[in-house]
C-alpha cells in the first residue's frame, strides 16, 4: 500500500511524473476538446459525476494505455476493487492487459502483485483484481464488479453491450466509496455504429464525454518543422494545429513527423473521422451527401403555391413512419413533419393523416401494401383509401428510389432540392445512419436495422413524385 492517496488533480499529476515518470497532457490544442489527463482524473476521483464515461479519441491517441493506467491506479489505491476489461475481441482486450502487466512489472506496483500475472487476470495482495472478459453474453452476464472498461466499443455486438449494462455494483474499497460504473473508450468509425449512438445518448449528460484528436496528443514541435516559409508552403498540420504544438509544455506521445506522414497517406474523410474525431466516415452510408448543415432548415417554407404530400412506411412492432412534405412550384421538397409510432394499428395512422390540419394531396407508400391481410381480408392501401386518402404506390427497385433521393440531395448542377425541418429529428438521424453492410462492400441492399423505416418513407414519397409512371418494355414486330 502507498502512504497517501492523491487527493487533487495536481497531486495525481505529480505522482505520475515523480513515481512512474509518465507525463499526460493536461491541455488540449483544439478548442472544445478534452485533454487526456481530464479522463484520468475523472476515472480516479470517484466524486466526479456522472460516473459513466465515454472517451472518443483518435487511432493511436493513447486510449488503451490510458485505460490501463486508470486501471492500475484503481487497483493500487482502492483495495479490494474488482475491474473487468471488455473489448470487441479478446485480442483487443489483451492489448490493454499487456499495458497493465508492463506497469505492474516494475516498481512501485510490482511488490503488490499476488502470485503470477497471467494473460487474462491480475490480482494484488490488497484483494484488488482485474480480469479480461470474453466478448460473449455468457461471460458478461456472470460478472459483478465495480468498474467495467470497454475498449473499442464501436466494434461491439449490440447484444453484448446491452448485457454489459447490468454488471456493475458499488462497494467500499478501503476508505473510498466506489460507485459502479462503465467506461467506454473508442474511435468513432461509422455514423451508424455503437459509438455514434453512445455519443448522441450522452447529450443528456448521462455520461461524461472526453474527446481528443491527434493534434491534442502531439509532441512538442521543434524548429525542424516550420508552420510557414517564404514560398508559402505551409505545414500540412497548420489548419488543425495553428502552431500551438510549438508552445506545448506537456507534450503528447505522437511525433509531429508521424502525424504528417499519416495525413499524407489517407483521404480527408478518413483523417477527419479517425484522427481528428470531427465526424465519422460515411463510406458505407446510403446517403453520404446528406449534410445537416446544408439540408436541415429551421423555418417553414412559404405556403403560397405549394403542394402538401406525404410518404409512409408500414410497421407494427417496427415503427410506422409518416412524413409530411411541402413541394414548391419549382419542385423543391421540404419535409416539415414526421410521425413515428410503434404497435399502433393502421386505422389509427390513417385517421391521423385524414384528420390532420395538414391533409396531403396524396400519400406515397410501399407497393407491398396492396396485399390483403389474412385476418381482415383488406390490404393496407384499402384501409388508407377508406379514410379518404389518395394513395400512390409505384413499384420500383430500392436502388432507383435511392438514386432519386440522392440526386435531390446533391444534384449534378444547381442547389439541393430536398430539405428537412429540424423538428424531424428521427428522419435526420435516419439519413445519417442508413447504411450498406460494412462487411459486404459489393452489396447494394441497405441494412434493415432501424434507420431504414424513415428512409423508406422518404423514398416512397420521392419516387412517386419524381417518377410517378411505370414504364414497361415490349418487343415491336412490324407488319
């Protein structure tokens, strides 16, 4: 045991420098970002709220090492604490454990180790213990610990993540009360992945979020690199760094030369997503050109001369989605309202459309709605028409509808002709997350995992507006 426990961030920083010769940056370079030391303080000082934490950082940004360092500090200063490390694969979890073993292989931690450190577990003489968890529901469900650290959570199976939410419990570890908590550390690879969801959910402050990019963990920049020179050949990192790395007193671990090399090797979207943590890559997105800053509006369109239409995707256990849109004289579509409801019969949705003060001229729906129900003998389209609604259900391939929506988001020339009011939050999120299967790059069938319902409602609307007639081919035989 140590004689005293660091009680302030300054004391913790001094202990790391004096005892372990480890210096962690305490100030970010990018405005609005966190410093890596901010996460370490949050993890160590149990009074910080909320206890659940989310670390969104770049590839090579030190997430895994910091997770191991936070674990080492917990084990050493909080006797009897139980910690588990979970990752998308056992191989990924073993990387954090390898850092942990290296820390406990030297003073002052080495004398605390009880028995032999293995590839999957480490126990101290104080009763503190850490183990790796296999990425399986059986492994996760049998766990009860104070802290669960999840590495590269963006690669998690959603079912395993859900099971992991119930594994923590509070305990008194020495003189410190340790609330049960879950920490997630990852790069955000995709806008439809687990990290994207967790970052959005954290907007209600249910989790503390710490974000940094490659620039925030750069080493001190020496005179070997010039920000600008007489030929105006600026440093490629100047737009992000702005010369701040030259003023660093607590340098990070990434060499400036390495950062320059990495930026030259990758595309700008990959750099922005995986190294600056600005936005996720959209290479697998169905609508990569959808940009909320461009396509989302805060004002209603002018009503004069406009036509009101709607699009609808049928559901019951999955949500039924209805979109109302205004179409201007020039053909510009503005989606102005949405209705997203689960486990409500179709007749109720039909009444909502028919009784609305925004009665649509027609409703675009899935052509499969012509099929009769085996119980009622009526089709979904028949139910809608009985409520006085005009229905359009043009048969089409999914790819055809996607192409029409895409052409409105980013025409070959001119301005976009599809906009969405900011009150339509479900549709906005769906267009950002609607994606093709990442593990099958040749597939042109979008994944049906939630965002497809609102995206389909929009597709039915657009295809019945832009291409309302079905063309057929036949052989002409001259007489």
